[in-house]
C-alpha cells in the first residue's frame, strides 16, 4: 500500500449527491447502469456508468444518497461520458456495495 500525505488527500473531491435517475446501460460490455446524480448548486448534475447491478435495481437507486469523486477528468465509456466515480466497496464475489452517508446530508458536501 502506498502512503499518501494530507495534501494528497485534500486533492480528492469526494462529494455527497443524490441519484436522480438510473437506467440500464444496454451498450455496456459488462452489466452496468447509467446513473445521474445531483451534486448540489456548486457542481450540478453529473452522469456516470457503474457496475452495481448485482445488488441494486434502477428503481431502488433513485433517491439514494451516494459519495462520488468529482474531480477525475471526464472519461468516454461507450456512448456516454463519465463525469464522476461512484464509490463503493468491492466484495469477494465482485459485487459492489455503495459507499453512502448513514444520515441525509446536503448534496455537494465534501468528505473531510
């Protein structure tokens, strides 16, 4: 494991947001959803592709608060441009459990 210092950690923009839309990403090679998140007035609405289909449905994702890294450069994934990284914990079987706030918070708050 590489150690980082506080300045490295401060560069990561890990922000709270609320999922406002989730649809199946039918063109994806591996099962995935296209997820749209509201990160608040400063950052606005951002979209990403996420392989979280093992434990979640599109219906149950809408309204869920998440944590996303919003300062990676945009990345082309098939026909969409991913604008943030949805964070989660990868289990031994490859399924992903989303990293979420345990209480409702304002969209756009930075993890400290």
